[in-house]
C-alpha cells in the first residue's frame, strides 16, 4: 500500500488550496477527486475572491492563481426600483478580484500539477477507513492509500462527513424559509446589484465578459419549470424597476437559503474543510472565504506537526476555524434577513424596506461601520 502524509478528498477550492500549500512545504499529499478534470473546471459558482483571500494566496507565494480583474465597485442596492444614493466609502485597501470560481479551480489545478502534485481524477467509490486509528486509509477504484491525516474537502454531499459515525457531530442549522432561483445567462450585467422589492429580492451580478448571474427570491416549493425565460426577465425588470440587458439563459436552479455548521470539524484523524463542514447562504458570498480560511489553518497545523512534532495547532483546528465561521455566519444572517422581504408579516413589506434602506445608508456612511462592513462585504456578489 502507498503512503503519504495527507490524503485530501475533493479537488474543489478547499482541497486544491490545501494541496498547493502542503506541496510548497514539501509535505506529502495526494488529492482524490471523484469527477473528471473537465467536469470540475467548468462548475460555475462564485465570482469574486475577497481581499482576505487575495492576501492569503500572496502570503503563500501563489499570487498567480488569483490573477483576475479588480472588482468593479459599481454594483448598487435598489429599493422599490430606485437605486439607493449610497456614498460608497473609498476603500484604498481593497484587493478583491473578479476571478470566477472555475477559473480559480483551473489555476489551482494547473499550478499543483505543474509543481509535481499528485491528483487522481475520476476516483470511484472513495471510502475512508480507520479514522480513529494511527494510520487511516483512503481507498478508491482498487487503490488504497495510507496516511497520517485525511482532509475532507468534498463539499456538502461528499463521503467524508458521512463517514463519521452518528452521535459525534452536532448540526447547527438555520433555514431562512425561502429559496433563490439562480440563473446563469449570456448577457452584460445591466443594471448591476441587488434589489429589495415587495415581490422579493433580485440580484444581477457580473460573471465575466458577457455573462451574468441572476437571482430571484422565490418560495421553497417553487419549481424551475414554473420559470420560463420570459418570466425571469419580466421579474428582474419588475424588481429592479428598469429593463435589464437580456441574453441566452444557460442554467437555472433552485437554491434553498440556509446556514449550517457541523461541530466539531475533527473526528480522529479526519478533518473537515469548506462546505463539508459549513454552508453560508449565497447572499453573503462567503463560501469561498471560509473554505480558504480552513485550508490555511489546517495547512499551518500539519506543517507545524510534521516539522516540529508539535500537535497543538492540529488539536485546536476545529476551535480555531469555528470562531471564524460563526463570525461570518453572524454577518450572513444579518445581510440575508436585511435583504429579503420575508418572515413575520408584521415585519415584512414596507417596514422591512425602510429598515433596509436605513441600515444600508448607515453602514455606508459611518466611517467605522463601513470599514467593518466593507471588510466583510468585500466579496458580496
Ligand atoms: C449557485 C451557487 C453560487 C455561489 N456563489 C458564491 C459566491 O458568490 N461567493 C462565494 O464565496 N461562494 C459562493 N458559493 C459557495 C461556494 O461555491 C462554495 O462555498 C465553495 O465551492 C466551497 O468549496 P469546497 O472546496 O469546500 O467545496 P466544492 O467546491 O464543492 O468542492 C468539493 C469537491 O469534492 C468533490 N467530491 C464530492 N464528493 C466526492 C467524493 N465522494 N470523493 C471525492 N471527491 C468528491 C467534488 O466533485 C468537488 O470537486 C456559491 C455556491 C452555489 C451553489
């Protein structure tokens, strides 16, 4: 049986970032991914890497993976069809870049393979064994890999979290009670931003030249079939109060909005990273931020353990990540509640709109608040 220090399950943002960090420090690792390279590299989701993420890659000498365009700060907030006259604070420190998730994944894969990394695509039936022993094993398609640690980076529906026996993890979750119809369209983004309206929230966000993501708040029991293309464009126009640029619709799906955290993020020698351990609602656009933070905390912990024998960072991995995660869940809950016209009927409608208008104006006009808010919202998209 082959052996390595860390087997990383999943070649998404968390797994590939971790793999690159470990490779740079000569720590043995193998990434095991169930899909093909082509499949992984075309999955379109997030669009922006926030300042925190850009600086993190720079610290690890990986600036090249986030080479993108500086974020266009022109996205605005609309209430009842009118753009809020927000005096966006100048943020000279912002280094957010427009770098679609599939571009980041492709860049991370290229650099990892170029630098000699071991990545097994199309790994069938990945199975985790002996998680609480000294030497866990990951098997797939007739191969078995022994290791010191397993990094479970295989998302919300992967095998890693599912391998933890019942009773060891607590699932903390919050359902917001509504969904987004998430649409990918071949069109310039005009207008650009998020709209609060009695009909529900709408979003129009750039995803590269001539591509946009459209979001429409809808009911949890809605269906994609109920949203023919014409209805989508009409609803965007109604909620933004202005006709949008239109184009070919490439993809439509329903995403229920929820916040989830699994605790602890460690079971024996298995450590969970990214979406395998937590989900934030897309309104906050912080999924990437959390996945990158987990990868950095775990990489530092393994490097310390291998170099000096000191296990203290590994022992506190879960605690360290959870502090960061809850901070961002607090922000995600706040911005999601603020932007949606839902919930208790006495608090919805006109009252909610006025509160949202006041909150957005307050956050962007007080220097201290906008600094904090700007740091957290640098990636909101
Ligand atoms: C529609 C949508 C829009 C989003 N928009 C944003 C946004 O604007 N900003 C933002 O920050 N975040 C956004 N997110 C969230 C963001 O995409 C995720 O938080 C991020 O992808 C998490 O990275 P990850 O590496 O943990 O998981 P993933 O990117 O899901 O990677 C997991 C990998 O594991 C692989 N895998 C799964 N099962 C197995 C298995 N059994 N064996 C081996 N490999 C396996 C998968 O194929 C995949 O490659 C969005 C998500 C969605 C769905």
